[in-house]
C-alpha cells in the first residue's frame, strides 16, 4: 500500500533538482531595489495620497494588488509546508527554506511599487494587508504528495499570471512589466522543482496519482481567502489577461501533459479511477474553453 509521503528512493533525484534550483536561482538578479522607480517617490506627509495620482488602468491595479495580497500570506504558506514536510527528507526542508527566502521578496517588491507610484490608497492597502494575514490560510490537504501537486499548479498559475499581466501593463508602465517578469522568473524555478518532484513520483509508481486527484480537480489559488476575491478575478479576467481560458490553456493543460496523465499505466483500481477522473475533468474544461472560443469568434 502506497502512502502519501515523498518516496525516499527518490532522494538522489530530489537532491539533484534542488541543486539545479540553486544554480539557476544564483543566475537571477537579486537587486530588487533596481526594479522600483524611485524617482517617482514622494513623502506621504508632504504630499498626501489622492485619487488623481493614480496612473494605471483599474484592471492592472486590481491584478497587482491581488498578487500582493496573495504573496503577503507567505508566513502561512511556509507554516503549511513546514508542517507537511516535518518528517520528510532533509532536502525538502532545505528547499522550503530557500523557497521562503525567495518568496519573501515578492510582496515587498509589489507593495513598494504600488506605494511609490501611488496607484493605491496606502491606508486602504495596509488595512487589507493586515486583514489578509490575520485571516491566514489553512488548506484542507496536509499530505506531502498532494501538497507537491498543489504547489506545482499554484506556482505555474502565478508565473502565468505575472507574465500575462506584464503584457497588459507594458504599454502603461514599462517598469511594472519588467518587475512582474522578474517575479515570474522566480515562480518558474519554483514550479520546475515541484513539478519535477511530482513527475519523478509518477515515473517511479503511477499509482501515486491517487494523491494528486483531489488537488488537481479542486484547485483554487491560495489568495482565494482575501476579501472580494471573486470580483477581483472577474475584473482580471476581463481586463488583465488572466481568467479561466488562460488557466486551462497555460496551467492545467500544461501540467496534465507534462505529467503525461493520459499515458500512465496505474495498476490499482483506485489509481485507474483517479486517472479517469482527472482526464474527465480536463476534458470537461477543454470543452468549456472550446465553446467559449467559438462564442468569442461570433
Ligand atoms: Fe511569489
Ligand atoms: Fe513561487
């Protein structure tokens, strides 16, 4: 009987993935201060914030603020990973610390950008930030393999989100799109580590799929706990280039293909059922997407 812990036979492979992560992340520029347009900074005491100072379209602001309010819950993400992998291999705990150090910069950078460019009311933003962290984040899965699949999807979704918003933001503010693309690079490396750890498990034993089914079918972003999340996502889907269509094409479809779910050969009935359920879900979303594209053409 398989259990939901990471498989210790994969320790050498996971160590390799961690090493690769360290090498790649060492090549990314860590000078975050260079991504902030400091020339625009003014004292809030001397020049109080006013609505008229806003320069970006609403969709872009909502996207950046939503990203920020997702990243600020890092203490809770780390506490979830720490709890989940407490008895796991040392290399996973090493990765979680490296990951935390990298993620730790993200909310700072987004918040500083929004404050310096005055695209949000700072008082409102700080109240929201505090409320979000106070609410915390407590997912209903705490097993190591489910967590690996969840974080794969979440990192890829974040990466796609940053790159897609960067495209929309570019014509309004080049600094913002450069900053978002920089964050996306971190997310790409995180995604690669989690994704390949999942892949290694499926290659070792396709029956591990039973632990991935739930999180794939019921995925929602960790930011879903923030105030007005549904409204925010609607605005972002319409105005900032990230919605259900992009989620299917650039996230779900990508991992289902990468993990080669369709061609796995599980041997237990339970695992075969999980495989079928994931493929059905994928097929259903694909049909919805195709119908939507047809409608858009008309
Ligand atoms: Fe991040
Ligand atoms: Fe990340």
